[in-house]
């Protein structure tokens, strides 16, 4: 009888304690928007973004990695690594050893394990292994297994560019906040959201279209809704919100299109081209690399733009297309040692575009180059291609504007906020990140506690009850003696 009474007292005490318990730590909602058309003070960002900035922090801008495309930047966000270190080289790739193509989710080989195997661990792997709940809403690759962990993501919430359906993120927000509020006393929560409506509108309709204006408004409404629901569910003291964009886009104009065939005397000497847009990866036939490189290097389409006559004085300017062998690719891109880099690489200046007519190329990129109003992939130092970063919550200062951040910085910020050790070194800078953070986060240390019950003796159970009540900062509440 005594054993039953003590057991009931333990169950009651634990339930009562947890019903009053504070969150076990800080939660994080990370909201990623595809593309970028605005700065943080854009007049079209009327409510959501302004409220976020007034109560949190903003960076001058967010520098993406090169190339400024989706998958390279998503992997840098997830791993904190430059592209040549995480090895997801571009949105369009060619594997010459296996004759495989990756074409931004739209190719027949895109799910082949060769693209995904042996990649560095994303932050949600480290977070999940630390016992933190992970929830993904159209966040790229979040549903893919990594070693011994799979984030369970319903099919309707998995990312694929093949899926053109509209994603109703807005309707999910109240239930997300309800879940965080309910379970934050047991486990920290990481929620990864992604909104692709703005990127689709910019690419398909252009920056001045009604569709883009509407999608920008939709994005701002979602940022506002998240904050309103955080307030409703009393999460502003326990939950951080980060809003960022992966990279910007630049208008595509027909007069800035170059066709690679016009530079080559015999185009059959080129075996394959991949990613013929802002840059092109070129694989010549054997023994033809020197010939193709020379013809491209001195092609009249772009070489004759290397100097201008200004008021009677000739000045050298950078050509509109740079032609490189792999080892000559500028070091600042941190890209030359990536997988599937071709022997010859063309990199166009922002706004210029590379296409083909007969030479074998990645067909999806060629289609986009002819149809899309705005494109990506150019130099990541160009202001039009940079993104935004804004955040609020207990980890951040309030009303603070800081310097620029880089995409590779976000990885360590996420893990530090959730008190999780990284799986690998990263390329980010803690110095850039730390200026945005509250003193509380900078000084906090992580000390895990374990309340495992090893046996069922009454005295041990009673001690566990006392320990739980003390840890909960809870005053003892003596129950009626007839429970014993």
C-alpha cells in the first residue's frame, strides 16, 4: 500500500511540477524567404518586418555564398561552410564520370544518391541528436535521412521545385505556436519555415508586377502573423525568431545574352556544358581544352568590351565575361575546389547571361534563361544579390542595427542559441554574429541534467520527487495525508 501511495504521489508531483515549469531553454523559429527585392526599411514592408526590427535586430545586409543560387546557399546555411567545403556546387551540375545531371529538382537524376551522399551534417541533425524537436515546412532537404536521423516531414510539407502549388504557410502558424507553448517545458523546439512565393513571382513576372507586389505583402503578413501568435501564446520571452533571405535576383534582358557557339569555330569540340546562365561549366573533348579556352578567352562577344574610350582616354575595364581554368577561379568565391567543377568556367558580370543553341547543356537552365524575368548566380558581392537578416527574441538585443552578416554565419548562431555543439568546424565568424546578441546569450553555459530513476525503492522515489520540485524552483506543496 505504501508503494502505491508513493507512486501516485510521484506521478501527481511530476505532472503538477511540469504544468508550472518554465521552458527548458530557448526555442527558435527560422523563416527563410526565397529571393530578395527589398531592404529592411522598404516602404512596402509595412507591419511585420517593421515590428520585428523595432523589437529586435537587423543587419545591414546578408552576403550569400557564390554562386548566388538556391542549393549552394541552402547548404551553406545548413552547414556554415563555403561551397567548396560542403560540395553542393550549383543548382545545375554534371557528373562526367557517371553522366548524371542535377537540374534543380526537375531532372530525372536529381534524387540519385551521388548528389546527396557524404555531405556535411546540417544543423538540424545536430539539433535532433541533442533531443530537440525539429519541425520543417517546405525547408529544402530537411526530410532527407542523414546517417541515423530522419526528420519526419509530411509529404505535403516537403520542398521540391517540381511542386508549383501554392504553400499556405499562414494557416499553419497558430498550430505551430500552440505546439511550441505546449512542449517547450519538456524539449526545446526548432521550427524551420520557408516561403517561396516571392521568388516565384520575381522570376516569372518580374519585380514591378502585381504578382510580386502581392507576394511581398503576403510575406510581410506572415512575419506579422508569426509575431502576433507568439504574443498570443506568451512565447516572446522564450522563443527567438530569425527572418532571412537566401539571395537577390537581377533582371534578365535579351540584349545581355551571349551564345557560346558564336565564340567557337567547331562547337563539336565541347562535350558538355552545365548551368548556362550567370556562369557556365564547360567540359571540352579530350585534347581540345587549350583550343576551347583560347577561343573563349578572346571571344569578340565580350573581349571587345574590355576597354572604353572616355573623353579621349582609353581605360581598361573588366570584360563582361571572365574565362577561367579551374585553378584560376578567384579565391574569394571559395568555389574552385568544389565537386563537378569543369576544366573551363565562364563567369558573367551581373546582368549578363550565357546560353547555348546546339551544344549539349542542362536543358532546364536553358529553359529558365529564355523564360524567366529575373535570374541569380552572379557575384555574391553585388548589392542586388545580397539578402536580409532580421531577428528578435531573448537571444537578441532590441532596436539594434548592426553590420553585415554572411550566410555561413547563421549555422553557429542557430546551434549556440539552442545550446548544441556543432558536428564540424565552420567558416563563419562569431565576431560578426556576437554584436547582435544579448549579454544573456553570450554568457550562458549549458549544463545538462539527468533525472533518470534507476530503481523503484520508496526512498529513491521520494528523493526524485524532492529533486524535481527543487529543480523546478517550486515551493513544496504537502498533499493530504490520506494519499499515503
